């Protein structure tokens, strides 16, 4: 067996953590031949609960789990990490303004970015799931000047997977029949799920559906509001599906996307599609050899352009807000 890959997870005692850790330890993240060491970060009051989760990890006797370290100091937990899944974040509570939310998360992601910069392995890849994911990733990236910027991603794969499921249901197909789905923009209600380049069994999805009203009034709002619908039904936010999407994103980043398809990843913009450089926004991406490329040359119709611009404008607003707070 090869040397264990060190996978750091923050918010490890939370809801998503409870699904995520077992998937990683079972081999879903890096495949059946790669042992992993889990390095779990929590805030001090949650360390006791984390102890219980670690007991359950022990009790699974996962052959690939080469060890578990826990702690409340990112400088220790991120030591030597090859992969960091930043899940723990400060949720929005009643009466909290956007500025308060960004400031509270800045207090988490600024020191975590600095700790990654100082202690992670040279090949570190960072994926932020904790909301507001795109801007939290921007804060972490900005505080890690020695780590290449493109190693900081945020999660829009859950939105991508939700869009696949909705399109499959509409077209009477399965998710296996669908390729080239794209989520553009922010992981928020302004995100734009785009089917104009998607294919269902090789046929253009928008042409196949031929129903702009369904796209505008059903598909897009259903995907955008899916998180709220799950909270309304379950009484708690998406956890297993969020953990699954976190695994999907990082697995594909490390192991590659299939030929002829792409995935949605929120990555630092290089100016592609005229999107402001530096913000972390969702694009269609292919991956190979542990690196990703933003898919180039897609034609955007007026409808898509307006939707993308609106979501990007929201991200630019968030960037200005965290700049004003001195977080980036
Ligand atoms: P929970 O509240 O169940 O768990 C969060 C955990 O993070 C808690 O155990 C808490 O103690 C820990 N934590 C807080 N601050 C920390 C810090 N500084 N260092 C380490 N750990 C810390 O939330 P959960 O349901 O697991 O969701 C986690 C995050 O994912 C939230 O921000 C949530 O909004 C976000 N989500 C993101 C999604 C996405 O698609 N990007 C979808 C699902 C989810 O809503």
C-alpha cells in the first residue's frame, strides 16, 4: 500500500461531517488502493462529540483508514495535509446581516487560510463547503499567499447534482444519460443552472425539452431553492447529499473527469467568459492529472449571460464587503 494521504476535515463533528468521514475512510474519495489519514478539526466545545465520531470510525474497522488525529488548533490539524475539506462555518442566525455573517466567517477562514499556508503539504488542495462557500474560499485563499490560488475551490457540485436529478426526471432519463451540466456563479439563490450545453443521450437538452417556461419557472428555481425545500421537509439542512457532493468534487479533481463530460466547480476566475478575475465562481471544468481546466468557448445566449452576470455581481459585492472588513 502507498503512503496514506492526509485528509483534513473541519466541522468534523457536524451533520455533514457525520456522513463525510465514513465515505472518505471507506475509499469513496480516493479509491480502493489509497489509504487515508483523517485529520479532524473542531471547535473546543465539540471535541467531546468528535470523540464519539472517532469511536464509530474505529468500530467500522475500515481497511484504508491509516489513522485519525483530532484537535481544535488548525496549525496542528493542517500539518502535512494533502487535502483540506473546509466544512465547518458560522451559519446565518436570525437577524444577522450579510456583513455580520461575512465577518463571523472571516474569523474562521482567515486563520485557517494562514494555517494551511504555514503547515499544509506542497500539493494541498482545498475545497470549501461551509457557507458562504465561495467567499469563505476567497478569504482562505487570500490568506495563503504561498499556495497557488487555483488550489482553492468552493462547492457547487451539490447544485450540479441537483440539476442532473431534475433534468433526468423531466426527460424520463437517468443521470447517467446526461452530460455537460453547468452551474455558473455563486452557491446561493442567484446561481445559474445552465442546460443549454447539456446533452441527454447525446441530444441537446434545451432543444429536447423545448420549454423555456419550464426552465425559467420550474427548473432553475427548483435547483436554486432546493436547500430551503430540504430544510422545510427534513427540519435540517442537506447533509448526506452535501457530503456526497464534497466527495464527488474532490474525487474528480484528484482522479479526473470522464472524456466528453465536465463538472461544475467554483474556482478562482481567470477572466474566462468575461467574469471578474480572482472571485471564486462556478464554471464548467474538466480535470486530469490533479489539475482542472475551465471549459472554453461555450456560446452564451442573452438569457444565460444575464443570469451569470447577476450571480457574479453578487460575488463581487461579497468580495467588496470582505475587502472593506480587511479579510482579503
Ligand atoms: P453543522 O452545524 O451540523 O456542523 C458544523 C460544524 O462545524 C459544527 O460541529 C461546528 O462545531 C463546526 N465548526 C464551527 N466553527 C468551526 C471552526 N472554526 N473550526 C472547525 N469547526 C468548526 O453544519 P453542517 O450541516 O455540517 O453544515 C456545514 C456547512 O456546510 C454550513 O456552513 C452549511 O451552510 C454548509 N452547506 C453547504 C452546502 C454547499 O453545497 N456548499 C450545502 C449543505 C450545507 O448547507
